[in-house]
């Protein structure tokens, strides 16, 4: 896939030196064009002919284009995918940061055999050549020599750490330390009812959004964006999402930043 290189257009520089109103209009146009270019790149990633049928099935409920746009993943980035499981999101990230970027896919050592096999199979494909598998505890997710990350993704697994033997405060501090200043942490999870907090992680496989946000902000992160593309306000949030129910589930997506 051919990507446009980031260059400074002298014509744009000249235009942006005009009156303030004109400058604003021009820069907004440039930003819109860049977003369109990125959306086209992501669409090409999703449409890649070497993606598996299983991943395409997952696309139907995950709407990966909106997710990729929300993360802002770009070629050359270093990314950590927490709770990678079988590697669906890990591979999407790997394709988005290719050819020069890399993605670390973290799973605990006791990952189930089925998910482990799926993940290891991805590593043998061209799309997985820039993926590094990490079998490490959630509260010690990366080796000491891995840092200066641009992005961490943590999708639909934070709630599981509420009933596992995980020091979540330490986990969040480690993620903060592994990111470069200005780096982003994107977390998505299944929404619990107000007041449920972290108490229904094992029974309903959900977590209250405000409870998760408090824990992440306690580590020093600042909330900078919220995604509504997986929202379903009609969800009563009083049933388990495991096994997957045949009805909509409200899911929140939050983007946090490590301050500069």
C-alpha cells in the first residue's frame, strides 16, 4: 500500500501567512484533507486481501475504521496492545504502523491455548512481521528496555484485571512510564451501570466508565477524547457479555494522554 509522505507544501505556507480568517480556513481545509487521506489508508488496511475471514467477521461488530481513526495510528509508531488475546487488534495496529513501526502484543503467560495459537499464527504471516509477542503479567507488561511508546491500546480486557491477581495501580503506572511524553492510551470496555464500579468484572464482564477513568487518571493520565462509535444507550447493562449476547452492548472508548 502506498502512503503519502508528510511534506511541507510551500504553497500552503504562503497561504497560511495571509489574514487570520484566511489562515484558519486554509488550515482547517488542510486538516480535513489529512483526515481524509488517513481514512483512505485505514480503509485500504481493512480491505487488504490477505486478512483472514475470521477477522472480517469480527469487523462486522467492531467497525475498525472508526477505531483506527480514533487511535490515530501512523507508520513508524511504537505501540503496545494490552490483553492482545488472539491478536485481532494487534494485527490492525501492526498494519497501520507498517513498514517501519512495531507493535508489542501483551498477554499473560496463562493465555488459553486457542487464543495463543491464533496469535502465534499471526506472527508467521507478512502482516505479523512487525509484531513482538510479550508473555508478561499485566502489572509488569513490558521489559525494561521497551519504552518511549507512542500509543497503548487496551481493548475489552481492563475489566478482567479487576478479578485477576493484578495490581491495577501498578499496571497503570507502568503504562504511563512506558509511554513517551505526549503518548496516548486508548481504552475500550463494556459499560456497567452507575454504581457498579469494578464489582461486576467477573460476573457481567463489565466495568463502570467513571471507575476506570478514576484509576487511569490517578496514574497521571489526562482524558483528551471520548469515542461514541460503540455506544448503545439502549443496553440495560444488567447482563453478562460472556458468552456474547444476541443484543447490543454499550461500550465506551476513552483516549488519555501522558502530558508533555
